[in-house]
């Protein structure tokens, strides 16, 4: 089988077009799950992942929902109004993909850090609420509340960084506060960082704050 045919068959076996890049040095156990924003793809966040955690392996899927041709991780009815049924279905599907990928590529889910941006951060929050077992830590850039769970899960072993932009036209401050409160109530070790001069876009200052946060995570729960 050619390399391209091999990649196509792995993508169909795992259910998502994706990219996997093994860790550059061993025995580093950390794998980053990169989740792009609306209109992005599996290549988009790779430079960011490399910058944030150079030694980690990378798993980067492409969202399967198309909105006017733009990939997303779940359907929305309008900006900021989510199709909750689809969100839950897609969250289960993504959790399945991550579990299967950990077997195929032989990485440990206890060391999986999700880095999500915008729509990707929203599905990462949904994963934390529905399938906390597949993520150990999460960086959520420009995230909204995906839904309010009936029963708040126990996230006391999770480390979560929420990165917001003070002038974000898509994510109102109330959303950020509610999301922070939700993870706090779930017992997570959660940090909220509000960038004073940012909107929905990311800036270099924020990236260096996240690098510090990542490098200070407890060694047994990255
Ligand atoms: C979403 O739909 O997940 C949020 O509105 C962010 C976005 O993708 O624009």
C-alpha cells in the first residue's frame, strides 16, 4: 500500500480525516489533541501545538460537519446557538475516535492534552463534560458554554486553561464566566486568562502564558 492509501484507510478506520505525528523524543508521553475552529482543518493548529509543547505527539482530526463548505466539529443553528443533539452525537463520535486512535498509535489517554480553538474549544469542553476519561488536561481558547449538564461531572483530576479575549465579538464575557464557574463547580483545577487587548484571535503573549502553564502541570497528570 502507498503511504497515501495507508493514510486514507486509517482515516476511514478511525472515522475522521486526521493527522498523527509521533513524539519527536522518547520517552515523552504527552499527546496533544488539536481541535481547530470553524473553517479550519487538521493542519491548522499544528504550528501552535509545536510551539506550545515541542516534544509532544500530535493527533489532529478534521471536523466532519460542513457549514457552507467550512469544517466544524458540530452543527449550529446560528452563531452561538448550538444544535445540542448533534453536539452530543459528535462528542461521542470524537471520544470514540480518540479511544481508537490511542490503540492504533499507542499513546496513553492519561497524558492527552486537548488544545482547542473556538469551535474546537467548544467540543473539547463538551468532551470534558460527557467523556472526561479521554482528556487529562485542556487549553480552551475563545470557548463558550457548550451546554449546561444536568449532573456536573467530577473533574477534580483535570487541569483546564480558559483563554479569553476581552474584546471578543463572538464570545461574550458572561459565557466565559459561566464556563469557568461550571468547571470550578466540577472541581477542576481551572485557570481563566483574559487577554486585555485581544478579540477572537490569539496573540503571542497569550501563547507564552499557556506555554508556562503547560510546563508547570503536575508531572503525573499533564
Ligand atoms: C461555535 O459555533 O462553536 C462558536 O460560535 C465559535 C465559532 O466557531 O465561530
